């Protein structure tokens, strides 16, 4: 120790006598500037310089016992060497600390850990453990394996090993050669202080590099988390924007209630709506569910990394998307009901319009020429017989006219109903109906005028042929009956059930039962004509022309009767075909009901089973996750049953079936239940995944999670997976919390930041683990940056690129603001504000 070796060579202890070398040594070993020394060479100048050095040593908390400036100036060997050791101990060794041990013990423990894997090395002290040189070579190889090939070293070559270590340390590690290899090998017990001093140089050389590596790793970890969170935020914003835009474009289409004028066009609208439900909406349902899962996962990661909660852009919160989706479904439900109502309305309109045309055609056919006949004045030149015939003929016409009054009223009623149902061609209907009504009023007026004229001349012409008159009077009602029968037999009908068609069949059977009586009436009417022919033949009367009292001839009655008989079996065939169609519809109803009555309870059962799994505390979270995954797979496998039911539902709609008494489940109920089931299983799996993430990140055991779950379930009185504030307070008190109103209010802001009035299990778990878990903080990141910046309050671009991976170095450079302190160098960056911004304590 009489010779102290530095980077500039050996210094003898006598060199410290004038104080200049001593002050220089302190500046080098401490890294600080000392007061300017006195330049004189006299004794009091030397004493003053030594005192400046001793004062600096004392200012660092070092007590120098019995060491004065005079002893150093006078060359006291013991005092000088003691002072040198004190300096080395204070500035080179004292700061060494490993697991809160003393400097010497800490340095020894560091050496033992670093050399433990190496053969022939067993560091137990700072003297004989270092004689063979292997311990020094092991320290160098542990940190810089490129400098020494440890496998080629031999224990029987201590001098070679020591010199190798000294030369490598001096050349590559900037550690001066303070020791002599021969002196260490030839001394039974080498100087402990000298070796300890030399070994401490290795600690300082390697500890700085480890500290920088640790700091860089911490920064990389923090920046990686931040980059991933930013990617998730951008992905959420993109998905939310696309989903909201789709909803915004879809709602106006569903809100459009402009009805088409034809059944084909309305059925096309219904087909478009089916495509929307089968093709366009299901992917959006999955996107909505995935968006909620991504949002919950992102919030969980932000909480675990001690970052502020993610707040999406205005109008893109999960609640905003849920509200928009709810509005879409409300409009969608109303749109389907409107479509079905409009189809039923158009079907009714088509039926009424066809019926209106048929009745108008029959009436117009009957009224053709009637106005002309009523306007004739043939009675002015007729004979008595002809007058009587004209009078009887007119009476028959009046009877016929009265019989057609009901048909005119039916035409008017149908026209009114078409107007009330907003028939697209109501104008032409109204025009035709008005023409018939005007013509009917005119017929009534003309009929009354002709009767008055005939009655005026009736006193002059009394004779009338009773047989012709009786024929006319009986033939006209019978003819009207046949007209009505033909109209009823050709009447169109629309039914929706077997009961309705059976009612029509019963009515038709009743009509067929009246045919024998009608045939008797026909025979009686034809008997009158036979009597006329018999009288004419008997008395030799030549019948010329037709019956003067009616336009009906016996052939007309016969032809119309044959037409009625031909229409009866055609009506039978139509009714039987409708029966077959209604029976097919009934089979469709029963098939749909059989499936729906199975699927509906199955969905409800699965919802309850998922709820039981989510609150089960037996088994680990991984077991719960496996159970939920199995449930999810079972649900996915069950999708084929839903698709089959959708196919049956489409057949029902195509058959225009609007009710089903065999089940209380509609396709809309099944769809809503299925979507809720998919959303529930996905949300429950996400909650368990977040619990696993929380458990692993916070270091919570499965037993602790079970205990938390048991406590939560005990106070979840409503069994809905949430606690009221009063139940939550009771739960905390049962777990040993001493709560005042202020403290409880603070806790509620943590577990219920949105002020919903309930505490979920995830929020409860986060609260129970938040304050005990170790997480990165802004201060830790700042300290790491400070190490990389060599204790400067700023960091340079070169330092970032040297210490961090390229991607994360460029990330920091692009986001760090310029450092504006008075001591800033060109290109200096402010890592303090950047670290605060990472944890939401300031703005980037």
C-alpha cells in the first residue's frame, strides 16, 4: 500500500505531502471539483492544501481520527496509508450494497453470485480466494465473455491467470493494474484491503452496465404496453365507426314506410328484409359483441398497467353503440310488422277489386239497353193486347229492378271499402261506381215515368194474357235466383284456416240441398209455358214473337239452369283444393311449433346454466373457462337447429300464414333469445379471461379468488352478478374494513366510476387487488430514463438510439417534446413530461 497505482502510474505515499496529489486523487475518485489549491511550496502552503483535502473528506461524512495535515506533510507513513484506505473505503466501496448488507459483505456476496457457475472458483474472502487468478478471470468472463476464453485457463498457472486478468482489465475495462501477480502468489495471505479495492473497481465497471440494461428493459416494457394499448384504441375506434355508420345507413331504410302498389313489389320488399336478417345483420351482431369484448379487454389492460381508462371519441362509447343498436332493433321490429300488414292489405284489395269488377260487369250487362226500353213510347200506337202486354212487361221489369237493388248496394259498399283501404286505382273504381249509381237513379226515374204512362192508358186496354203474365212473374224471380246462385258459385274467397274453409263447404252443402226445390220451381215455370203452347195448339192460336211480358224465354231458363248445374261441381273442386292448401298450412304450423317449443326452453336453460357457471366458486378459473368454452361450442353446434327453424319460418311466410295457435314462440322471440345467448356466453368468457388476466398480473392465488367470489356471492342478494352500494358496504365491513362516509364514497368512485348504482364482480376484484399489487409508475420510468441520460434532466437522440431497440427509440423520439431548461444541449428531449403523459398525468 506504500505505492498507489492510478491510470497515470504509481504514486508513492510521500507524493501526498504537498497536498496537490491528494486533491487530484479526490477529484478523480469522487468526480467532483475541489477548491483551487495554493501554488506556493512553503510548509504552510502544503498544510493549507492538505487541509482543503481533509475538509472535503469530512464534508462527505467521513470521520478522520487522529489524522492531521501536519502528519501528512511530515510524511507519517501510518497516517498517510490510513487516510488513503479511508478515501478508498468511502468513495469506492462504501456505496456498494447488495440486499441491504454492509459494503464489504455486499461486495463479497456480489462476487460469490457472479462466480458461482465457474469451476475451481470458490470466493469466501478477499485474500486467499483470489490467489490463483481464476476468480478475477471468472468475473471478467461473466460480464464480457468475448475478452477471456475461460475454458483454456489452468488452476496450476496462477501468475498467468492473474496477469491475464490485470492486462484485460486495464486494456478493455479501464481498470489500472493496482496489484502485482508475483506478490499475490508468493504471499501466504495477500493484502485484503488491496484486493478488496481492486475488486471494487470491477463492481463499479459492471454494475453501471447492468443498471443501464435494467433501465432500458423497463422502458421497453412500458413502451411496448403503451404501443399495444394505442393499437387497441385505434382498432376500437375503427370498428365502432364502421358499425355506427352501418346502423346510420340501415335505420332510414327500415323507417321507410312507403307502401308499394302491387303485391309483387311488396313481396320483393319482404324478400329484401329476409336477406337483411339472414345475410347482412348476423356479421354485425358478431362485430358488436367483439367490440364490447375488445373494449373490456383494453380497459382491463389499462388498469393492470396503471394507465388511465380509455375514453372513446364522442358518440362511440359502448353505451352509444348499444343505444344505436336498440334503436335499430325497434325500427326493425316495426318494419316487419308493417310489411306483413301491407301484404295482407294488398291481398284484401286485390280480392275486393276483382269482386268489384265481376259485380260491375254483371250489373252493366243487365242494364244494357234498359234506358232505351224505358224511354220508348210504343204504347201510343199499340193495341189493347199490346198495351196490356206492355203493362205486364213493365211490372216484371220493376220486379227485376228491385231484385238488382242489392247488387248495386254491394257495388257501392265494395267501392267504399277500397277507398278506405287506399286502393291505388281508387279513381277508376270511383268513376265506374258513380256511373252505375247515376244510371241506377236514372233507371228508377224512367221506370216510374213509364208506369205512370201505362197506368193512364190501362183503363182503355184491359185485356191481358194471364198465362204470359204468370210466366213472366214466376220466371223473373227464378231467373234472379239463378243469377244469384251463379254469382255465389263463382264468388272468390280467401280463408286462413281449416275452420273457415269448412264453413264455406257447409254453406255450399246447404245450397246444394235447395236444388231439388229449385228444380220443382223450374218445372212449374216451364209448365206455364207448356200450358200456353197447349192452349195455342188447342185453339189454333199462332204464337208469333216472344212473351210480351218478359224478355226471358223458356230456353233462357233451361240454359241458365244447365249452367248452374255445371258450376256446382266446379265449386266443389275449388273448395276441396282450398282444404288441401289449408291442411298443408296446418302441417307447417305444427312443424314450426314442434321445433320452437324445443328451441325456446333450450335457450332459456343454457342462459341459466351459464349464469350458474359464472358464479361457481368450485374449481379454478381455467376450469370455469373450459366449461364456458364447452358451452360455447355446444351453442355453436346448435346453430343448425336455428337455421332449420328459419327455413320453416320462411315457408310459413311464403304461404302467407300469419298465426300459429300451437306455440307461443315466434321467430322473433327465438332470434332475440339466440342473440342474447351468444352475447351472454361471449361476455361471460370475456369476464373470466379478465379475471385470469387480473389474477396473473396481480399475483392473486386461486384460493383468494374463490374467497372473493364467495364473499361477492354471499352479498349478491338479487343473484344478478351485481351488488347494491349497501350490500357492498356490508361486504367490506365483513372483510375487516373500517369505513367512514368519506372513505366509502372514495371507494365507490373507484368501483363505480360511471355512477350506475351497482358494483360488478370485475370491479370488486379490481378494488381488492389494486392497492396491493406492484405496478410501474411514472416515477419509476423517469428514474430509468435518468439512468440512461447519465443523471441529466434531459436525454439526447443518440442516447435513446444507443440504449433502446430501434422501434421503441423512434417511438420516444417522435413523442418527446424539446427540453427547454437552461442547461439544455442541442437536440435535448424532455423525458420527464413524456413519462408523466404515459400514465395520464399530463398531455403528450
